[in-house]
């Protein structure tokens, strides 16, 4: 397709999975020859990351009625002068602000991307301001359709996942001073209440008490849940067997050191960390919620358990802890599935989003 002029907007100022999704999409689309710019708040981490990589970033405050009015006027001018083909918004606040400006500027296509699994209330930022919607998983897409978005107006564009193999021995076992026969169940997730860290501790507790070589390793930061989880582990007397590493920048190294992966999440739009774990050759244990079943194949690449079923979670973990052969087979199956399907590569993301933009621009004309 011909090169497009595309601008992405994001109101959030932290840098998590949603911002990583935007960053990867912009980078991949630029490599395909499209022109990309962004609209962020001045203090957003994403703004600095994009500038460091040579992107033009327009910054403005997005909170409050006064900033809204000033922002609409300013962005209308930016969008008109930039002659953008597409505005792609990512949060409710920037959808209403930048989307309103784009409507006034006559931007041909306004797309809202929905990243969250939470139920949608108002459809204002899905069917009234934007023309079309993309989602991070089919689960989210189906929810929006149930809420009233036309099926032809919403499409799934899966996020990019780092599938590069870690080709060196992991340093994790030495870091924790563990023996070669110790078994590590690993969990990589930001420390938020909905991620189910406490539920995983509860499910692992009877296994840890009956198996002296079993360890649980948490990777991820986030107050106050990190401190609360730390206190909970100490209260149970599991501090020598449950390890909290905090936020780390060497996740591939850590995944290479785990024996299996587990995450008892309560809410997950997609759950790409299950894909990262599978790409590292790990069998996975997850909860059967939201978009998680799209990330794995139950009984083949790992085990899914019902939400809030501690006994089922303990049994799934017990099965894989006690059967190294099954762990290896499921890990190998997960790695094959991820690499052969190619759903989570930059190339797949670009093909999906280009197809959406091209089709919807044609429909809009």
C-alpha cells in the first residue's frame, strides 16, 4: 500500500504494556515506509522514548476542561497542517481530546485501540468519536461487539512479543544460590492486585512445604502490591523459598532460568507474557480468563485452571512440578506453536494494521 501519514495519541504517562504496544507499532510501521508522529503529555515516558528514536512528538497537557479546550484547538491545527491519513488513539482521555480535534480537522480515519479487558461503559470513545476500533485480543473484540460495535468496525491486532532466544546460560540460579536440582516456578508480571500474586503464593504453599527443592520466583515491581506481597510471604514463613526480584531489564535471561511459568491473573486483555514464556520453551500454567486462552493451548502447551480455584491451581502446578518430561514436552510444543504461527511478530502486526487502515480508509472514501 502507499505510505500513510499516521499519528498516535496516548494520555498515559507511565510506560507499561500499552505504551510498549504503541512504541513497537510505530517502529514497525516506520520501517515499512509510513510516516509516524505521536501526541503525548509532556512528562510521558513514551514521549521521551519516541523522541530518542527520532520520532516527532507533539506534547500537551490533557487533564481538565481548560486543557481540553486548548488541546482541541491546538491539535486541530497540528492535524490539519500534518495532513494525516490516520489518527490512532489509545486511551479514553486522548480519544475524546484528539478524536474531537481530528473530527474538526477532517482527518479521514480515526481509530481507537482498546488494550484492556475491563468491561466498557460508555461507547462514546468507541462508536461516536472514532470511526473504527482495533483490539489487543479477540476476547476484547468480542466484548465490544456484544456492547454494540459493528463487527466490520472492529479488528484484532495482536501485540508484538520478544521471541528472540536467549543463547547463553541463565544467571538466575547462581544469583539465587540454588542447586541444579532445585525447581523454579517463575512469574513475570507488574505487581498489581489483579495479577494474582497472592493466589499463586497460596497455591504454591503446600507444594513448597512438601518439596524442599521447590522455589517460586516473582519478577516485577509496583507499589503497594510489592510490599504487601513481601509481607504476606514473610507472614507465612516462606521468605527463603519465595523470591521477589522486583523490576528487571533482563527478562529473557530470567525466563531461561525457570523450569516452568505460572500466572494466576484475574483480568488480562491478552497476556503476552504467556507467549514470551512459551517462546523460551517453558510449559505454562494460567487462569482461564479473558484473552489468556488465546495465548496458549490447554493440555498441549500448558494448563488452564478456573479463576479463583486454588485447589485446581495447586494441582496443575503439582502436575508440572512432579513431571519433568511433561514440562519439556509442553515447553517444546509451546515454542513450536509460537514460532510457526508467527502471530506476535512485528511483521504480523504491520500486516494486520495496514490491512485495517487500507480497508477502512477505502470504506470512508
